[in-house]
């Protein structure tokens, strides 16, 4: 797996997307930036990361045949790979928060942004952007955010953590196929934050309600049980799970 190490770039996802337009880039190439001032998260949110303290990187994954209907399979696979890598680092109380944030002790330590490039109904390339808070200690105005060092009290060598994550992602993606979807979804559900617990949700208009997460559908919609045992499905921009 080739690693392109940059001192700084506005966005590793953008850098990688521009790179594949200019030249042939090998499968699983990783672009790692020590500083990324304009990193992006889900729904257009900005990913704030202190330079030289955290991991901000993107991976190119090429596909021969992956129908776009299985896009959430990729999210699950990457989320579980990072989960397993952090488990090997003895990070406590890990969970996956829908759709693909990684939590420790109920605080966000990692975000994932996957951008797929399509040809008709097939995913040909995926740009997998990952931001992991490693050694940053202060997150002003972000009470639900933490880092590996803040949680464990240990300082982590960035490159070693990166290599562990890349190894897990490469392994998971090498076994990525629709036939494994149900087994991977079941594993994802085992680690899903707030599953089967009363939780507070918020609609875009600010309205809130209490419900129970019962799972995630194969297309990535959150399945929430509301009053009268009615289960409704929500896409990412339709509902926010509050801490």
C-alpha cells in the first residue's frame, strides 16, 4: 500500500480526487496530511484537527463490480476495520455511531467520509476519508469530542496507528462482496451506539422525540421504533441522533 505523505493540504479527499484525474493511481493508495485546515465531515460539517497531533488521511479503493445499491457495505467495512484497529490499541468502550463515527466512552474520536465515483449503476472508485483524533487534548466548544491520548493518558506514534488502521482496512476491503453483507451488518449492529436503548432524536426543524434504534437497513437508513411500536427509516440528513 503506497502512502503519499504531505505536510499540508486543504483536504486529502480533494487531493486524491484531483490526483486520479491526472494520473494512474494504484488501488489502496493512501494520502496522509500532517495538517488539513479544510477537512470535511458528514453533511458538509467541518472536521477541525490540530496540525501534527492527529491523523487525517484518505484511501483510494478501486472496484471492478460493486453495484451502487451496496454503498453502505463499504461504510460498514471501513467502520469495522477502524473499530478493530482501535480495539487492538486497547481503546476502551468503543462504539460505532450511525452512520460511521467511532466513539470511545461516548465521545467522538473518529469520523469517516466516503465519496463514491459512479459509472451508471456501479461504483468504480471510492475515496475514503478518515479523521482520527490521536494526541490532541483540547477541543474548545466540542464537549462530545475526545482523542486517544485524552482517553487513555498515552501518547501514540501517528505512523504506527496509521499502519494498523490501513492493515485492517485492506483486509476488510479484500473480502468486500455483497454475499458478506448480512454477516457484516450483524457485526455492525453489535457495536451500534444506543441500539435498543431509549434515545433522543432531532429533526432538521429542531423537533425532538424519544425512540429506540432497532438497526440499520442495507441501504444505510436508521431504523427507529417510535410510539405504538411503529418502526420508521431515516436517511442521514433526515434525522440526528443526539448524545
